[in-house]
C-alpha cells in the first residue's frame, strides 16, 4: 500500500509555504528518503525511480516483480467470486446448445467494453449475440421491464453487464429466458432472481476484488469459460488479445490502478499498441493519437469518445465500435463518435457554467456541492459533476430536470463513499432510484424532492468527513536536476505505472529554474523552456494555466527564477521524442 505523506509539521519542500496556486509543497518524509536511498544502493535503480517505488510501498526485494508484474501471478481464481461457477456453466451451455443469447449493457465505456468482450469471444467461437444498450434519456440506467420482457421473447439467455444487481423487477419480467448478471455496482440486501449474480461488491462478498470494473468481471468469467473448454480438449478464444478492452474500461471507469487492475492495464496497453482491434485503431486515428497508448490517452482521449454515443447520441455506438471486426464500419462509427464528442463538449460547457454559478451561490464549503437545472442534458451531468468536484474538492452532484423528474450523477473524492450514501438515500425513499460505487453514482429524484434529498445526502457525506476537503498540500516525490530528466529515466519511471486513480504519477520539483521562453498555446495553455544553468533547457506545458495566476506569473517572469513542479512525460511530435514537464505548480525562488 502507498505510504503516508510527510508529517504535516515538516518543513515545506524547497521552503514553498504558498505557491502560485496557493498550495504548500510537501516532500517525502525522512523515512521515505531513507528507504529510497537504501533501495537505490540495493537495486542500482535511479533515485527518482526508487522514490516512486517507496511511495507505492514497494520494498527492494519486491521491486523486480513490481516493475515487471506477471498477470498470471496476480489474476485471481474466477471461482473466488460467488455464482461464477453458475454463470460460466450457463454461458457455456448456451454456446454449446446454440441458444439465442442477448447482451444487455450499460451505455458507458465499461458497459460497452464488457459487451464487446462477450460479442468478440462469441464471434471467435462462431456464435452471434444480440446487443442491447438502453437509451439514457428514454430508458435510463440498467435493465427495464419492457426491454427485458421483449428480449426474453426472442432469446434463451440474457447476460446483463455493468448493470442488473438492483434490477429485481426487470429480471422477473424476463419470463421464459435465463438471466446472468456480471456487474460491479454496490449490491442491496437481496439479489434479483437470476441464474447467477457475479459481483465483487455484493454484500456477501469480502470486498477483496471490489476495485474491479465490470469488464474485468466479464474477463474473469471468460477465463473460467476457457478453462472449462480446455478441460474438454477445446481451445477457447485468445483472451490476452482482449485485454485492450479491459484496460480501456478500467481506466475510463476510474478504477484504482492497484493489484490485478495495474497488471490488466499494463498488458492491455501493450495489446492496444499492436493496433489489431479495428474499433480502437479507428478511434485512435480520429483522436489523432500519434504516440504509444498510455493510461492518460484511455481516460482523456478514447474514453470520452466511446462515451459520447451514450451521452448525447445513439446509445449503442460505443459498444458496436469496440466489438466490430470490420475496419470500414469502425471508421464510420469512430467519425460519428468524434462528432458527437465535439457536440458533447459544447453542451457540457454551457451546463458547467450554469452549474458552477449555482453551486457558488449556494456555497462551496459544504460537505456536498450540487446543482440542478431545467433542461440540462442528462448525458453531460456526470462530466459536469466531475468538473465541480475538481474545482471545489468536494463530492458533487449535478441533476438535469425534465417534466418534473430529475436525473443526476455524482462524483466523489478520496475517502468518501458516495455510492453507499446514495444507496441509503434510495432506501429511505428520498430518491426514486439510485446506486453506484465509491467514486461515482447515479440517481433519479422527483423535482420537488431535490432540496430535501440533497440536504440529507450532505448530512450523510459530512459524517464521512467530506467537508474537510480542500486544495491541500502539493505532494512532491523528489527533487530533480533538469539535466537528469531524460527519456531513459521516464521509461524507467513508467515501469512503476501505469499511473492514474489510486496510483498517482510521481511529481518532481525543479529548483531555482530560469525561464528561457514563455508563450501561449491553444486555448489558455502555456508553454515554457526552463534551465538551472547546468544543462540544456527543458520544455514544460501548463494546461489551463491562464485560468489562475500560474500563466500570467510565468509569462511575465521578468527574469525571476522559479521552483517548478509537475509530472514528466515524453512528448511525441513530428516523429521526434522530447522530454516534457506537465507543469502543475510553481513558486518564486
């Protein structure tokens, strides 16, 4: 597990008590420095890599295995999950008997990738299945009774992925068909009457695998299916080739990149780099991804485009793109999703401005920041909730109201379980329905009940310490000379990744740097060159630098020297590789 941060009374790193962004810089503790130095001596790894490993709780003995994690060593036995044996058995029975199979998936990336995993596996086995993704506006999240009843008339088995754990009535409506649920959302006290409900977040599970996304649960079911086929002398489809889908879902669903998730994403990125899945190739091309795929690209370039269909367009576009084997269809779907993503950004921008103004008027120091508006598109409320959370460091809920019904989405901060609180609110009758997991949740609420529901939610979150959030300290992993920031060092640091939710990328400080040039790029971004005088200048980019004091201060540096802090990356541009600092903060030296 990652280690605790430095003692709050420790001296500020580089003496930065208040940076340009108003933050105090905190470096590694004395113990972390000691452990990193000991690891450097024992392993001959660069000090910056050792500092990164120590913060992840890695020992010198464990460093080799951590830097080269083997999926076979970390992948849990699928049968440790309840009902997995029943799910795999019923699935294979449908395959061998050539039964009619329907896949009912959620409209987000995790749901689309989960559905695509099943469709790809079945196609490799010479079988087809019906894909059904509900419309976000007309049907809402998860199985609904009319859709399930209709599917049951024409299918023998319905597999619900990334949804279904709370869908008692819709599952009961699927008369004449068996239902298998592969999900990861928080379960209730009772489960639907399905053949199997495989979910690491069932109340009768121990929670050890609670960090898995739905696509990882589906993958484990396919691992078990392949194992059973192998026992009968039958070769199943190549599951390793499907890890690109699991990686995309894991990152896009903001699952923590720890344990087996880390290994799944690392391997999945390698698979994606081979450019063998037509849908992801086409999507990478329209997103102009010209570098080897990294977790950042999955979360901020590919994921939003896959999501765009479910948010403001045709709900099944993302799943169809991920599942197709036809490059021409993939190119057409990717172009469509790219256009929808641009439209989504425009809609999101308008809603974000209104929601932030409303939240600020209400007060952003409360345990919950929320906003609700008539006509706000339900497809963007989740993204806007994320933006509010980032701006206020508070759990946030944004609700779009239409015809007296509010449909909302919430995002949480570390240490605050929003899904459990939403679940309780639904049980208390303040919501029409609601559910989710620790970091994200969805809800449906009557318009008149919104103020009371949000007041109660704020009360529940306050008990979890939600009001204690704030910009807080800026954690710095270690100090670097600008001359030490080389592509080779970044490659070694990336071996400790991938970085993302639950596994923050190391942040390095560069002391007393002279700014060699500063220019605005794009919409409100800043590019600078910097050097400590001991080596060649480095480049840095600060996204959104002019939304605060960082951009103006560095643009008008007047020859002053600055301490800089940010995350290192390799910038692939024009066929060349350059070291680049993704600048997050600065302070006058």
